[in-house]
């Protein structure tokens, strides 16, 4: 994966509950007690249903890389990859109604074909590339790019954003961009492109959270705790911000701030904590404080807990 450099780049399942009303006999029989779902149970249910439930083994690629035919991917691939995007956004309190644009997706399909045909990732592929098209170029320069996985898997790679060239977690920031509404998806099953630009003119959502952290505040399943932690806030200035962390016992957690770079979605500070426990059979809590964040010129501090749980 590569970040987009030099530019500001970077189905919904409707669960219908069918209720049948039955007439209650006048016998003073109590209604059944419905157990209250705790927040922890809700997060685990979301993870199992929408994260694990969006796994995809075959994207249904209909093209032919050897003959430069971009083809398409299955409707299920679009549906499940959107489910994963919207799951991550819902975890941080953002709107979870991202949709794919058919034209952008068709161009992303050409970009994915170009990456596959040339066995490389390039946001600015040269015209000399095998299977080169202008539409493919346009998508490549407007998209997150991934290799080694299909549509759903690429979303997890973008959120992880590992590698020395990804310290700014630009891919993650585009997935969690506060103004995002429309994206595009293309894949060959091994190379994928996710169109993420073109949303900067959208208004901030009415239910905009105060900040956008990953890992999210509250309960987070252990497999989604990645090496880099991030905290985003639109238009905030993180140039002199600091981050501190403690464990559940109050002991300080060593960390290194690795980026306050702008240019990818919302402004963000990124750090790498040391010794995070993701294998404990019991819940593990970390307290995070991000201080000296300039918001409209005033220094602000934000504190929250991340509670790591086993699925």
C-alpha cells in the first residue's frame, strides 16, 4: 500500500425486524423479560456481524489481466466491503451511510487492472504502463491502493496502515474522513483501489463526534488494535500537541509521536505505544490524553479510555 502524496487525496444492510403481534389473554401473565444488551455486548455483536460478516473469499472478478480487460466484481463484493467501511466509521461515531459511485468504481476497476498488470502500486502510473488508461490513472491518483487482498481485506489493510511510508496513516484517515459520503471500489482480487477523494466540499455531519480516534474510545475487539494509534479532529492544529497513556493500574505507557502531517482527510496526530496487551483473556483498559490541541486558536485537551476485549 502507498499513501497518496502531494494532493489532498485520499449496502448498508438494512436489518428488518419482523414482529408478529399476538393478542394477550387477560390472565395477568407477565411479558417476557428481554435482556438488556450492554455496550460491551453490542460492540462484540457489531464485530461478529459486520466485521467478520464482511469477510470475502472471492470478489468475482470478471476481467482478464493478460488481455487488459478490466471487468467488474460481484455485487456481494461491493456490499461486503461497504459493510466493513461503515462498520469502522460507526465504531468512531461517524455517519455509516457511505455509498459507492458506479462511475468511480468503474475507473477504480481500471486502476486495479493496471496495478495487477504491472505488479506494482503507483498513484501516478506512467503512460508506458501495460493496460494504461486515463480513467485508470485518474482513479489511481484519487484512491487508496492495496495489493495482496481483495475488496474487504483492503479496508482492513488501510485501517492498519502499517509500513514505514505510512506513519501518517493516510489510508485510515480517508476511511474515517468526517466529510465522506461517496467512494468507489475496484479490484482484481489481488490488487484493489478505493476512490476516496471528492468529499471535501460536503458539510460536516450533524452528529459529528467531538473527535475521531483509532482505536475507538470504549470497547474495541483485540484484532482491531493496530500498532499505530491516531486521533483526528477537523481543522485542529496538532503541531505542538502531546499524547500520554496509562494502563489500568496507572502506569505510564511509553510511546512515540510519529506524525502530525496534514493533507489526508482530517488533521491527525499519530503515535506508536509500546507494550500494548492484546492477548489478555480479561479486558484491558488504557487511558489516553491528547493535550495542547489548538482548536480555533485555543489549546484543548481530550481524554478517553480504550478497553481491549477478546471477541
